[in-house]
C-alpha cells in the first residue's frame, strides 16, 4: 500500500477528501479518485493534526511493559505490595531470574529497603523502582549480585557503612550490573501511542551514551516505531550528531530533587548547549529547582525553544520571571489525576496552589506544552486533556481549579510543534504533514468526551498506523 485517501471529513478549515502521499497531504477536494494501491478511510467525521507528546521516555515505557506493576491500581497497602511481589516470584519460576518491579510508592506500599524486601522475596534478586523513576530498591540477593557492598557511586544509600539497598539516580551504574532483559518491545509502545492518535513524541531521557539513541534510531528505521521522534540527551551529547531518523531536540538538564547544581554550573551548561545551537529542557519538579533554573536562565540568557519540564511548583513571582524570559513550560496534567490525592496529603499546603499551573501561565504569556511523562505518568493524552480542564484527582478532588483551561486549549497542549511546545497549534493543510488523528465524531464531540475511543484511525508519516 502506498498513500492514504481519507474520505469526506472536516479538517477545520475545510471539508472533503484528503490525499496523503509519502509524508505530506498532497491533495484536498471532493470526490477525489482513488489511486491504485491507495488505502481508503471511509466513515470518518473529522480529522485533527496528529498529537505530539512533548515529554515521555520510550525505552522506559518498553521496560515498564516487561515489569511487575506496583502502581496504585494494584497496590493500596504494604500487604498488597508483598502479595504482588510474591506472586511474581512464584510465576517467574527459575530462582536465578531477576524480578523488575515498577510504579512503587511509599505512601501505599510502605517504606522499602533491602531488609523489608527480603521478607517478601528472599530466594531471587528483586529490584523495585519508585514511581518517580529516581529510586531503585534492591533486596539482599540483588545487592550481592550488583556488588552493592563494594566500591559504589554516590547515590547508594548507606547507614553505618552498610548499603540499605536504596539507590538514587544511578541508573547507568546499575544498568551495567543487572542482566539485560530481552530487547525492549518498542513496537508495542508505538502501537499503543498510535491508538491514541499520537504521531510524534519528544523523548526527554537525559541519555549519556550515543549508543542508547541508536536503539531508538533503529526502531524508527525499521518501522517498529511509527511516530516522529525528537530526542534530547544529556549535556555530554550536546555536540553529537543526531542518529539517522531521529530529530535533535533540546539538551535535557537535570536539576535533581536531591542534589542541586550551582546556579553557575547550570548557567554554564545552558551556555554550552546554546553554543552547540541547541535549546535546553530543564527538569524542575520542585520550587527550589525552578528558582535555580530561572536564576541560571537570567544569567545565561534564554534561547528560542528553551523550556522547563514539569514546572511542578511555580509561585506567581516565578511565573512572571518565566514570562520575561520567554521560557515555555512542558506540563503533565495527568499527574493531577494519577497522583493528585497524594499531593493533597504530602505536598506542603503552601505549595498546593502552585502545582502544575496552566491557565495562570498562559494568561501571563508563558507557552504551555502538554505531555504525559510516560511511563511515570499515565500515557493517555486524552486523560491529560481531561485533567487539564477539570483539575480533578482520581477521587474527584480538585487541585488549583482556577488553573483549568478550556477544552480547545487542552487539546492545543498536544498540538504545538515539537520544537515549540506552547506555540500555536498545528493545523491540517494542503501540503502539510500527513500526520492525522481520524475521528469517528465531530471535533466538538471529541472535545466533550476527551476519550481515545473516538480515534478511528491514525495516519503517521502518510501511513495508516492504527485502526480502531
Ligand atoms: Zn520525564
């Protein structure tokens, strides 16, 4: 098959048939003749530009699929956590195999270290990842296998010289010491994203090794990943070429939640990235991180395309400084739904009104791009849009209701261009990219429901990559 003919749809500025050849929309009109080999899509009502998720992690999403899920749907208490891990240990069979579990949260699963894990699983190595992605906890068997009592990097927690099994932000070190799982199933991740109408993603992993980007490039090259993929990479790769098939985005700078860099160090990293012609994406999940990043930007000077990731806690004075700098914020409204009930218990009451702002940012002139941060947040962009409007948690509580945006703006969070999150929404035009969400309903209805089941088909780079 080559080419797609979408019949009789409303694309915002017109209505009729749309022809896609190669990766562009090449003809619009009514009653276009079907060309040989062209795939015809009938019965649709409207189309939208393909959604772009401005911040997620493809490799981690693939690893997540092959892991034991300790997320809130399955674990509401320490007893649940023990049961789920024990069940996994039993079903894995062979005692030598590692158990990799993800989505752990101390508020539901209880505090974990090697000894509490040993009480649940003793006869095989277990590693449990905190839902934030920043902490791993290993049982004693796993500690012994990775050599945790020997010469280890910072980030390995010790009490009286003994490793507790807790490892913070040392993924590269750990990855070299645990057996590789099978090849990551990036195709399954890509199919799931396509089912939501996602045709482009920005992978915000601060990759240190160019070889890790080659895995993504190969997946795009083979067609296993059908989306357009923009990558970030760490400052060490700021001057590296982008592997074929991937688009080079901003450099990802981490302002850690545990160890903060100096303002000078951060400004120097910004300068370095800018010197390579790259913008920066700065991870800011706390008030302090945001202060540091903004101060560094005021020293280094902003570059178009610079952005703050999360902007989880932004008091109004910081909002004004962001606006003056022209820095966009890439937000994750889905966290309000998924984690909001915990925020209301755990976050400093002073910080709650500043959580994941949206409307205030836009009113101040700060661009806001939408994303899911999957697998650390729910991967469904329609859920994120719903949360951007309602600001509701899983149990229905509301966080910062005044930060809610109207429905078209919620959709717009996922329509800005990859290089300009928070910029104007892309539109469907003759000659434009053949990246489309094909809807079984009107756009008004899709905005009313914000539900991926209205995605009848997805066209990415001129090919039908999903049919509902
Ligand atoms: Zn992230």
